[in-house]
C-alpha cells in the first residue's frame, strides 16, 4: 500500500499463556502469578526441576524402546504382518477398538503402483498424529515429528518407490491421553501431482504399552517466563506497534483474560514509553467439534474478553472465527489472519480513514416487540443479507438459551427473536467453541465478532442469573410467586409469597484464584426497608473454593434467627456483636454440584437493616477459630425467605473501594 518495506520481529512460542508475556511489575493485581514467578526465580529451582523432568522423560522413552520388539524389525519392507489386526484410519485407536494404550503402536499399509511411477520422487502426507511418529516407506526412513501439532509432510527420495506392492510403516508413540491419527486431515501419497488415498484399512500392533509419561514442566509458560527472555531484550528497538495472536492457553480462565490483556498492553507501552503504541491482535478462531445445541463455552468467553479489550485506545482486532479448523488448534490458514491483521494495522497504526477494516461489531441492544434489536458498527456498505442469518441464540430471565431467528431491519440493525422466549433479556452470537454456520458479515465479506448482549430490563419474575449495572444477580425459588426489580448499582427490590424457599441477591463474582487477603479488604455498604412475614434473613452471602465453603453474615431476620448449630464464639465487628457458628451440609446443592460442604455463619445479636458489613473482618474472625476459607468465588448481598412471604427494598448496596479493584 505504501511502497515501503517493513521489518517484523517474530518473538513467539506455541501454547503460551498471556501471563508468561507480562513483566513482574505489571502483575501486582495477580498475586498468585507473582508467587509462581518468585518460586521459579529461586536459586537452582529451574535447573533442578528441568533435570528431573529430563531424566524422567529419557527413562520413559528408553523403557518403551527396550520393551518394543518392533524396533528395527517391524519397519522392514519384507516383514510379515499377516497376523496383525486391522484398523480403519484416521481416528484415535481407543475409539477403534484397540484400547486406551500409551507407549508405541505400529501401523502398516500396502499400496500398489504402476511401473510408470516406480522410482519417482514423491510426497507422503500423513495428516497430523498424536503424539509423535517415525515413518518408513519400503523400509526407508522418510521422516519424524516429535509432537502432535505439525502436519506430517515427508519427501520420499527417488528410487524408493517400486512397481507393484509398496509398504508404508508408521510407528506412533503416545505419551498420555488418546493417541492416533487426526480426522479430516490429508492422508495421501502424491506422485507427479496425482494423489493416492491412504485412508481406510491398515494393519496395527501394539509395540510397548506404557503408563502415561509424567507431564513436563514448561518454565517458559510460567508468569513472566517469556517476558524476561523474549520481550524485555527488545525494548531498545524502535517499534511501530505489536501484532498478537494468543489466547488458547487462557481459555480455561476466561474471566481474568481481559484484565491480563490490559496489564500486558499497558506494560509493553510503558516499556517503550509510547502510551498510544498500536496493539493489534487476532480473536480466536473456531476450534473443536460442533455442538448442535446452545452451550456454555470457555472459548466463547475468551473471545468476548478479546472483543472487550477493544475498549483500550489504539487497539485493533482481526476477527478470525471463520479461519479455524475443528481438528487443529494451529489452523493452517495463516493468510486470512495476516490479511485481516493488516487491515486493522492500516486503520490503527497508519491512520487510514474510510477503510473497512473489520466486520460488524456489536454496539447496543433494546427490547422491542418481543425481540431484541441489536445495533452494530463497522457494517461497511451494509450487512450481507443474501443468506438467512444463523448463529444467534436468545434467552429469557431463566438464562436458558435457544436457537433464534434473526433478520436485518435496517443498514446496521438486526432483530433477534424466538417464539419460545416471550420475554427476552439476552442474545448471543457465534457462542460456541466452534460456531459452525454463524454467518453474520458485512458486504465487504468480513465476519462479525462473536458477542454477548444482555438487555437490562431490570424486572425478573422467575429463576435466573445475569448482570445489571456492573453487578451479578440471581433469583432462585422452588415454588410460589416472586419478583425482583434491579435498580442502580447493586440495589434491588424483591417480594415473595407462598414460597418454599427463595433467594434474591446481587454482588460480585471473582475468579476463584485469590484468597480474601490477596483480593484486599472486602466490605459492603447497604440499606434495606425489610418486611418479612415468617422465616427470612437479610445477609451477606458467598462461596469459596479449595475448600468449598458457603458463608453468611446475617444482619437481620424474620421470626427465626439462624442457624442454631455448632457455636464457635462471638466477635465484635461494625459496632455489633455476632455469634459465630459452623454447620455441615451433606450431599446438598453447591456451586460445584451436589456434594458435602461446610457453612460458616456470623449472626448479629441485634437486627440491623443499614450500615456497613466488613466482610474481611468476619473472615479473619473465622480463621482465628479454625474456620479457614479458600479462594473467593462470590460475595453478594442477599434476601432469603423460607416458607414465608415478604418484601424488601434494598435501596443501597455497593462494595467498598478495595473490593471493586
């Protein structure tokens, strides 16, 4: 475009998490990562662990080779494999009746060639293989790959192939998990441009069954592990900006990814002393098998965090949802990714105006005529309408998503609806690991980013969860009439009648990776006009994991003061006296399913319906009494009723400053 050559510095490594690329100074909000970095920095620690891993790996491979009678024998062209079992490839051998085997498994196949192809050089394509392979043609070694991801493309030298029967032998080693040949990859012998299909029947025999190999410690993936060696040394280079492709290794913790990316971008910009330095990144493509039903998805959550990272100024995102492969975490279509990154670079880094550099981006949503109308930016010359729009799901207050209809209502707006959801509150688009069929794009052919749109109606009359005004909310009841009206911040009104059990709460969910000390002081300010008729209580409510604990700080109650269980003592907090109790719940519902867990209680001796709850002080009091909490999952303000009726107007509910960080 500009006729000026540019240079690219490639500093990359596969499978790395974002925290590995961030300097220690930028991880102050992630003390668990800082602790992991400090552990790795201990004198001699890396060397000791690396040597131990190396010894274990060498011993595992040596034992496997010693146990394998096929080494140097079963790869020979004239070896008689007539008594070997048959298997259809590609696929994982555990799925093909060969059992769950780690270690080495041998595969052999014969093909016939005419005289015209004898002696010709050729290319052997063996897809991708889990985990490693050594491959032979007519007894001649043609190639090996030591791990699962690269495509197996081997050159067969001239003089190896012959007229008539030719043998292909592959020794596969599986370290752990399932081993095999990845489906829907190319398996063929290519001679002078003609391909011979190698799928179908093969012979196989287990060489050496082994226990799973011990996992290797990758210190470069530890927090700061790649920053120190691959980013910090570049800080004296004059750079225009950054291109970033990463995210797969953070899909297990998508909730923290947005914060990590903000820390990374700000850290790098500070190191180069360029607060507006362009940062352009690829959103994750589709990957893994298609799911026919609307489901939750860690990859979708991470794509949403990537989309939200655009809130940081001078960033750009290349949408690649259509450029993936279901069976390859490293898809081969790099050109499309590069072209879309270049479009965003032209806009962000070089300031081109009028360029359509990305597909439709979700902007806002409103409820209208029983559906949700979505507004988009980056529609270019318009949303492409020659196809029925697919990939949308919609949910009501119960939070259950169903497939939805969608239609363009104007140049940049789409209406989404379903007859099954008369009161919609949320829409998702392309919300799956691999959203096959999602087809929203602009007329320039650029795909829309996957997204989630929650409409803040504020009135809930059935079981559901969601977010409103920056707070998580939940309404749950097992029978009767309930209503919850969400208001500004974490405030809400609620009513219940003829219920067995009902709870209403707003609060914050954390990432379940930090203790209360690591989060900082947690406190809530509240005010409530509370009118229960029967059993009820007004409280702070929460969960921790590792260990799994449900906890309460009860401020007021109806005609029963909970819980009347094992008394542990009293404590003075926030100008009042609290009795502390511990109870055990056996095989009861929890955030981790039905299980047994403990409950911790602080119950005020005199009722209070407004003021401050210093949650961290209660947690410290519990700890002094031997009641340890784990990593904080949730803290919320809750109204709960049991076989009663009543109303409550929580006209004020907010977290203290530290808990909002």
